[in-house]
C-alpha cells in the first residue's frame, strides 16, 4: 500500500508537514516542533498560545511584552507577509463559476472569491471581518487575535488596560461565543466609528 503525500506546508518553516507530525491551529498547519513562542522559543500547547498578525507567543510573554510597551507597536516582531494560498481547484475560472466550499468563520455562510478576505487560514466575508467587542471593521494590519477571537487593536488595548491582563478578555469572549453561537460581531456604534477614524488619522469635516 502506498501513501500519497501532502501539499500542506508548515506556517513556520514552510516545509512539507505530514499528518502524523501536524498541528492545525486557526486553520494553519504546523510541525509539532515548530509550534513555539516567537519570543522564548518555548513549545506551545493549544491552551497556552496567543497570536497577533499570525505571530505566535506563549501567553506569559504575550502579556509581558504588552506590559513593557503598553501597546502593539513595540517589541512585537512584525507578522509574516501573507503568502498567496495554493489554489487546489482546477482553475481560477472554474472556482468563480462553479461555486466554492469556503465558509465564513463568522457567519458560517458560503463566501465567494469577490467578497472573501483570508486571515490565519480562515475565510471571512469582508463585512464579517469585524472586532468582536465593538464591531469595528478590521484590516490585515489592524487586528489582534486571542484564542481565535478577533479584536481591533484599539479595543484589545482598551480591554487589556482595564485589568492589566487578558484573563477577563478570554472570559468575555467565551461567554459571548456561548451566548450568541456564531452570530455576527456587533455593528459599530457611532462612538466606535469616530474612534476608528481618529485612529486611522481621519478627522470629521
């Protein structure tokens, strides 16, 4: 009996990763030996990792680095450049006209190429890629992810600073997911929209 190979590449070393040695985190494949904290190189577990812009940290150093800088702009290494996904369908044309199996991670409805945004191995409608706390529209460069829950940096910073750690952020996220299932993130309020504009350097005229 022969075994076929795999096209999966480890998100860290970019080498082929086989099923017996694979961990799948947030839709991305890793060698078990490559699933480590970027800061201390300690081996991570499903229960003790954090991710920001696709960069992995143990929770201890994620919290420590955040406390040292007070924001996300210092001490964190920049996220890896997004690599185009390997297209496994016969052609781009057939993928457009024959439909897609991709489901939005937020609403679980089919997401088509023209309305799709891909982040950390998950697919989202552009309108669903929003902060779980305030409903702010997110971009590749303005989001933070904690246990697969998405936040804008402004509100993640705000939630962190309220307690000095992110334990209550996890509790709130778990409660929200339990209470609402896979409902969409809240629509942004007027105050949130103003904060987002100010954060992006856009002033009201």
